[in-house]
């Protein structure tokens, strides 16, 4: 099933005029799901070793169009699995775009993790501040609050009745090519194991160290002089802000950018 879905999604990607189209994101995720679960089987059915998908994935990441942690984790996992399958073979341009995609995904995952951590800290601080303040409400004020609450409930019902009607009208007029927005995180259990270096952080699994470690291991084992030189040139031409904050990468990136590399 993963092979069939990934193959169909990749074929559809080939037919898109541009990866900037809304449909590119779900197609990239569909192929990524197959690559993450069954990398060897999926790579065998993708044209040109998955070149079209890698280009689309890199473009989507470069445009920061993946806002959810699970989406970034899925694409990052798929890219490193693809590199593992390719080993020392494959089209050099595909390998180069895959490497850039991995780095972009790692930075965005790191930034998202920091934002979520800061949001949790701010929420905790606000909660402590509110618990320290006690508000005494008189009988008259309580009656006014009740009336205000009734009005609020009525306004609430009216607003959502109007929103439901607008949604119904939009669904009737929706073009076949439109892609609906969604807010549900993807379920990614089993993509990596603890043996891969996945760590638990703030109650969730942190895949950044695992992806970074697998990527560096692949580069050391299979990265050619062309790969390393191309990566160094890429980072010089299109610097990826925040890369030095990703675990395990700063020292390695500095090494490949040094004159002796």
C-alpha cells in the first residue's frame, strides 16, 4: 500500500506545474510516509530515484510551508532514509537536494521546539499570576455577569450558525483542485526507535538528534568529495540560519566548510 500511494503521489507531483501549488504539500507528505516506512521498496518505484519528490520536498521546506512538528519529522525522516538507501549511488543532484532538505528540516524542527518550550513557560507563568489574584464579586456584579453571560451565549450561537452557513456555501463552491487546511498532528509512532538516538523531551519524542546523527553517519560513510564540496558551496551560497544550534551539526558543518575539507 505504501508503495502504491507513494508511486501515485510522485506521478502526480511530476504533473504539477510548480511545487508552490497547494497540492504539493500533501503529495510530498504522502511520498514521505512511504519512504519513512518502506524506504527500499518505495525508492525502487520512484522515477529517477525520487528526484521529483526530493525537489518538491526541498522547495516546500525552503518556503517554510510545513508548520507542524509531525510534518517536519516525517519529511526529515524520509529524506535521511532515502539517503541511507541510495548509499554511495544515485544522482548527485538528488543527493544534494536531499542533504539541503535534511538541514532545513532540522533547523525548523529545532526552532519549533524552542517556540513550544517558550510558550509552555509563558503559559505556566500566566497561570501562576492568575492564581495569586483573587477577585471578589458583589451580588449586583454577579447579576450583571449572569446577564452578560446570557448575551454572550446568544452571540456565540448566532456567530457559529452564521459560520456553519458560510462553510456550507464554501463547500458547494469549492474547486476540485483546492486543498483544505487541517490542524491535526500526524501519528508517527515507529518511524525511529530509541536505538536510532530518539530522545524524550518535555513529554514528547525529540527526533532532531536521531536525524542529525543518521545524516552525519551517512555523510561519513558514503559522502563523496562531490557531496561534501557541494554541501559546503551550498551553505556558503545559501546559508541556513540557525544551523549551528542543531545538536551534533556545528562541529561537522565547520569541518566541511574549512579550507582543508
